[in-house]
């Protein structure tokens, strides 16, 4: 089985040593993704906007594999305040509209950047060609 990795150039990828997305067989995993675009936080203080941007960023990591929103099987949403569940859920529902994945929301004590209110992970499925019998 071939393992493919996608890096986005995020400074966190280099500092911590991870890939934004990893594909192995029919699974593609997207690492925890924050609402940062070109290193700039979007939606400071706004859990809805942060969720929307983080999900967009995570979905963008699927594009090198030819995948999109309808290929996502599972999401994990980590948020710093239970009070934000409705706003986070609304953004999630809008992004996944007709293709709802299995989802988990977890409240955590915080992130490396204290302005971040939400971080998301994705798991997606991709069709893989049948390997010939050997």
C-alpha cells in the first residue's frame, strides 16, 4: 500500500513534524486544522466563522486527492467553550448540507493560539483501484 502525504507549508507542519493530510489505501486523514489563512487568524471571537474557515481549510487539503465534501466520512470538532456548540454546529451543517458525516464535538481547555476557538479534523473515503492478484 502506498502512503501519500500533503503538506501546505504551514509553519506548524515543519515545527511539529506532521503532514496536513495523509492517504493510505481508501482512507484520507486530515490533521487538526485551525481557522488560519496565510498565517492570519480569521473570525477572531466568532466561533461560527472560525468553524467555517477551518472546515474550508481542511476540505482544501482533500483536493490533491480529488476529494471533496461528499467524500468526508467523519469530522471531529474541538472547541474551547460549550456555549459555542450552536454556532459551530450551524457552520458544520451548512458546509456538509446534503452529505452529513459522522461527527464528534469535544470541548477542550485550549489551543496553542489562545484566540482559536475551534479546530477540526476530517476523515474521508476514496475509491482505490483494485490491485491485480499476484
